[in-house]
């Protein structure tokens, strides 16, 4: 019997694991449109509904769950075969990290980490997906969360909780009346990431209630919203770690009546590997990198999920 397209199966496996077309597209390095097309074609090929809409994401149908379980095992076998056949001369350290902090803060400082781990190949993967540590998809993860969410067999530590600023270009600020209170931002063009949630949380923290429907472009990633703000397209929310250099150089100005804190950056790894020497080095480097400058120091207390 003819097998379905391998690319379609990969897309389905990623969507089923992440629960999101966008997260799967980031992982596979293709557009969300391509992933959606693969899923649609796979369902047509099999004659079975595998996914169904659920809010802003997708859920597997009963048939989809059964099919996904078998497909996942097949991909695990292929991954393991690939690892077994590949010569193992050097060890690798795979870090999954949200794109904004990977691009703005970690990329330029990777040589420092490489110098501390000379026998490792450092693999930094910018992604919005969450790794499955049990399957060895990553050695560690750096993620931004509003609150600590624990998972079985995973240990988490807050690395930094930087302040969040509403930033714009000097040229943009000169075209609009001064901002004196949080509600004034409702009169300005706002730039969003994947949704309006970040701005909604900021307004709630600032005490602005009865929000209208927020409008403005959605650019998915923090580094894109910051670039749009640099170009004078509107006001973006960004934490200190992402815009520290821009604020110091004057490329961006802070319009916030007062900075707020909305969550922080967390280091995540499998509990059984928490004390591995390479992860200890990585964790220490991340603390130095993310807590330096204007970043707010985070607690060193680690939280173990039961």
C-alpha cells in the first residue's frame, strides 16, 4: 500500500505533539500555511479526520490520537537509527530557546559558552515549541512564562525577571502627544506579538479596565515587534534584556509611566540530568548573561516538579 507523504506525516507528528500549527511550523522551519496544507492533504489521503479546531489551536480526534501514537513511535525509531549510525566524536548540547532572547541576548555571547565547554558542539534552536525531554529532543530549554508551570520529571529555575517597557522610536514619539498615564496608550498604534494578550496583561497590571478590542499588526516574535518599533510603526512591549542597547543608544525611547514585570525567563531540564556538569555550566552562563546589566536578578532557588 502506498504510504502518505513523509513531509505530511512529519507535519502531523509535530502538530499533534505541540498542539499548534505555528509551533510545528517553527520546529520544521516552514510556514504555517505549508503545515496546514500537509495536514489537509494527509486527511484527504487517509480519508479520516485527524484534527479538529479548539479555540486558537487544534486537538487530535480519537482517530488522530491513535494514528499519532503509532506515527510518533515510527519517528522515534528513525531518530534513534540516525543517532546510532552517526559517528560520535564530539558531544552536543542542544538548547531550545524562544526566538527573541536567542537572537537579542544569547547569540552574540555563545563564544563564551563554547569556551567553557570546548568538547561540546552547542546547538541553539530558536523556537516557540516545547521539547520532550524524555525523547531527547533537547538537553535544556530557556522559556518565558508568566508563572511557573511544573511538569513531571522536569526541574525548573527562574533565571531572570526583567522589567517590561513600552518602547517606540524618537521620531514616533515626536508625532504623538506625551503619554502621561497607561490609558493614553489606547490612543496610539500598538504592535503585538502572536496575539494581543501581552498588551492586555500590561493594561491589567497598570490598572486599566474595560479594554476595547485592541488592534494593530501581529508579528509573532519579540525581535520583529522591536524592529517595527525602531522603524516608527508603533509602540511595542519589550523587556529590558531585549532593548537595553536600544534604550542606551537612543534608537528606542521608553514611554512607560513606570516599568512593570510580566513573568520571567526560566531554565528547564530533565530532573535526572539537573546536576550533569555541562548543564551546571550552561545554567551558570545563562544566569551571568541574563542577569547582567539592567536585568532584575532572579532567585537562585530551584523548583522541582513532583
